């Protein structure tokens, strides 16, 4: 018979109180997390807020301010615009993130 570790004598029954305490702590954290999610106090991130992420490639150079004003005039209040620098394929590229205030 092949033994990876020889002479293992671990007292699992003697360590049961530590396991009970650890399990109780995990259970408590889970109940608190569930309560925060149900009440809406948990920060679940932008994926649950809605919105869209757009990669825009433009033929002519466009400024960030022009893009921002165009989105705001269409009813998008919160827009995050990031210029993609150093892209040889599409030099006038932008990443545009909207937060669900208007459907695209």
C-alpha cells in the first residue's frame, strides 16, 4: 500500500469545537450578507444597475467633451468616457459606459 504521509494521527474529534465555531462564524456572515442583499444595502456593482458599454471607433477625431455633450443631450445623465490611446487599428476609439438612465 502506498502512503503519501506516514503515521498520520490527527484527532478530528478533539478539534470539533474549533470546527463548530468556524462553521458558526461562516453561517453568521452568510445570514448578514443575505440580509444586506434583501434590504438593498449591499453594493452589488454596476452589472446590477444596468446600462451599456460601447466601444466607439470614429473616422474623424472626436473630443471627449463633444461625446459627453451628445450623450447628455440624449438623456444620459451619467456617462463615463475613456479614450483608447495607442490603438493602431482604430486611433479614434473610445470606451463609453452608461448607467441605465436611458435604453440604447
